[in-house]
């Protein structure tokens, strides 16, 4: 079940929503719903990356010299 809402948007955003709805063959409502979902995904991804970087700042993530050499050899063989 959908919830109806009223929003105010700049005219250029409205025109863009019209263009996208025609191009994607979906309603304007679906365009806005997809936009909110995508924004949420981007936000959650950014939060995850921030958390991973925080852990990496506290933990030694360096690659041992032997492993670097092994990786370099493997890359050369796959080319």
C-alpha cells in the first residue's frame, strides 16, 4: 500500500522527473521513490566505508613483503 504525500520541488527537478518517467516508462512517483532509495543506498555505503576505514586506521592492514612478491608474480602470469 502506498502513502500519498505532497512535496515542493524546483521547476527544473520537476522537468527532470517528467523526462525520467517517460524515459524509464514509470510514474513520477516511482522516479522519486527510486531516487530516495538510491540516496539511502549511497548513504549506507558511505557509512560502511567510513566504519571500515576507522577499523583500518586501528589495525595493521599492511601486506607482508613475501605476499607482495607473490601477488606481483601472479599478476604477471595472468597477463
